């Protein structure tokens, strides 16, 4: 029998709760919940005001400051 979209969503949430527990399942769901606003419009506004050299300098400095930036730990 084909499941409805609602049944699949309910089953998916239940699998998360069973596997992670309620608190960690909610934390997981929040990680993927879309934010608010229009990122593209907001980004364009600050990019128009910021010289490219400043952006590149900031990126280089950030790499130096955080050598472990991709080793995220969720506690």
C-alpha cells in the first residue's frame, strides 16, 4: 500500500525519536530548519558595500584563526 506524505513524515519523526530520543531529535530537526529573511538580497547588499580585497583578507585571516573549522563537534 502506498503511504501518504503525512504518513511518511510521521514515520520519519518517529524513527528519529526512537533513535535519538526526543531532545536530540529536536536538536537535529532544528539544525535543518530554514532560517528567516532573504539571504541572497541581504548578501548582495553587504557585498556591494565591501571591497573584494577586504573580503579576501577576512577569509585568509579566518583560515589562520581556525585551523579546525571543519571538525565540528555537536554536544
